[in-house]
């Protein structure tokens, strides 16, 4: 039999099932938890848990045999003020309605506390009804965390990576300026020799006790020619090598999916090794250490590998940024470098140098370098005999050791035509070197321009979404696009 309960929160009564005895149920009106007394508690409590009595029979009034009752007299009409009361002219008075007013609708009867509430069509399910026993209800899953406004999108992350590559390539391009100066050194020497005369020779101007041009055994001897070469060659190589190494290491922070991150960074490491080995090779050669040959071998291995990995990284960057013109520029750099390697092999390898140089002299009509013997030595005057010879000269004096005749040092004759030919050769070498540097710079500039266009595309998308962080004026956008096209390679 259902148990009748009273909600302590809203004061309304409702019924609960017998199976809910000793547990808590929800009030169907206010959803508050109401404890259901057990059978023992309901027996002791009495009225609160007693079943409801049956509903009373409907009320039927008894029939009257007499005349019907009179209707209630209508309420008196309200008193209306006359014109005399407020000083107005008398006039016809409005007729007073004589009909009785309509009775107002009676308010709905309040439900009695003994009335049974309507059953809830969706009763709250209890743990026993769900078949879970006394296990607690599982907690709802947490909603996914909303994306932060400051968190960058994948395109913005790529744009930041390419911006780092672009900054590193700027230092690479700036280092090429110092390397371009090396092409003018040989041509400048040839012009000086033709216009002024041979370069200064003899002991150097710099003297440091115990280190350079001193009487110490371990000091490094430097002539004036060596000091001039250190000034015109070492300074551009050191500055250019430092900037080139820093630029390549910074450019190695590109996106992983482009395939350039490891290539360019490895080329930066090999560049650093090559320049350190070059400095060690020069010092060991001047001091006379035999270990300098290993430093020279390191330079010959590390420098070509560094250039190969860097040019391969530039090609991969151009393809990742949809700029195939970079690959063509890198190919032109490789062609010019191959021609330079062939010329260097013909000059440095003795067997090839003899054949190639002879053919060059014969085909071009270049004057040969003549070697003239040194002037004959001046005969010495006979020395007079001593006035007081020794009294007891040795009977058998030791024979004088014969001196080894030293071969005469050949002296090169300076031919004006030969000097002019050397100036033209240095001009050709300077032109080839500048072409190589220009093609190298063109490939680097192409990657920088492509990276700039990608960054501008990402910023334009952010501007369309209404993001004001990267907002730029139309004038800046047009200038940036012109810069990107100017840095391009005709893709």
C-alpha cells in the first residue's frame, strides 16, 4: 500500500511506494529529498504514516417541497453628488441603472490538504530501479577546455619558424659582402705592381719579443709581404666566417616538415670546424709544426660538405615554400662552383698544371717568365803577409776544408708585358669570383623573399578574422608584397 508523506520543504503531501520504506525519495513538487519511514516507524507515528481514508461521497442537497428561496437583494446603488453640491448649473441627471449587476465569478476552491496530488508521469528513478544497488551515480564528463585566445595556430607557428630562418639568412647574405672583398685583393696587387712597382719585401714592420720577428727560437717570422696578406686576406675571412657560421646556425631552426632544419644546422657546424682548422693550418705552417697538414686536410673535407648541405637546405626551403626558382639559382651556383673547381685542379695539381699551363701560354701568346743568373761575384783583393810570422809554425797544419759551393739564386726578370698579362688574369678571376658571390646571394635572397610572402599570407588571414594584433596598413602590405616580389627569383 502506498505511503503518504509530507514534504518538509514545500509542505505538500504525496505518496511513495512501499519499496521505498527506509530510504529517501524526491518530492515531485520541489525535488527535495524526503525520508520515507519504515513500517515500524509508521506504526509508532500513527497518523502521519496511516493510509489515506477513502474519499467522501459527493454532496447532494435535499429536495425542498416549498417555494424556491428568494434571491439575495442587490446592494444599494452608490450616492452620486448633485450639481448643487459643487456650484454648477442644474442639468439633467444621468439615469441610474436599475438592473442588478452580474455576479462575479467565484474563486476556485483551494485544494484541501487531504486531496491526493496527481501522480508524476516521470518519477525519479531510484538506485534499486536502475539495478545499480547502492553505487553512486557516475560523474558527468568534463567539457573540453576552450581554446585560449593567446594560443597560436599551426600556421602562426610555421610563420614564426620561417621568420627565424629569414633572420639567419640575413646574416648569411651580409657575410657575402666580406667574401666579395677577397676578389679585389689579387687585382689590387696586380694594379699596384704595374703602376708603382713590386710589393715591399724584407723583415716585417711588426716585432713582438718572444712571438713575432724576435731572436727567440719559437718566434714566428713574418715578412712585409706576409703582413700585407694577413691584413687583406685574414680580416675579411675572419669577419665573413663568423657571420656565415652564426647565420647558418640560426637558419637551422626552420620547420621540421620542410626538411631544412638538420641540413642547414649541420652546415653551420661544419663551417665552424672548417674556419677553425684554416686558422690552425696557417699558424702551424708559419711555426713549422708538422701537424698543420691534418688541419689542412680537415679544411679540404669540411668546407665542401658544409657548402653541399647548405645549398641542399636552400633547395628544400624553396620547394617547401613553393618557390622553384630557388632550385634554379642553386643549380647555377653549383655550375659556377664546378668550373672554379676544375680551374683550381688545373693550377694546383702538378701534372695537370704543366700540361694546362703550357697550352695556355702557347694558345694565348702569354710571355714567359725568364730567369737570369745572378751577377758574377767581385774578386777579393790579396791580403798582405803578416810582418811578424810565428817563430815555430806547425809542421803539418790541418788542411782547410773545402766549402760547398751554393747554387746561385735565380732572379726573375720583370717584364712589363708579363705584368700587364697578370693584371688581366686577376681581373678575370675577380669577375668569376663576383659572379659566384652574386649567384649565391640570389639563391639566399629567393628563400628570404618566399619566407616573407608566407608570413604576410598568415598575417592577412589573421586580419580577415578581425585579429588586431597583426593589423597592418594597406601601405605596409603593398610595400611588403613588392619586397617579396623583388626578392623572388622568377618563380
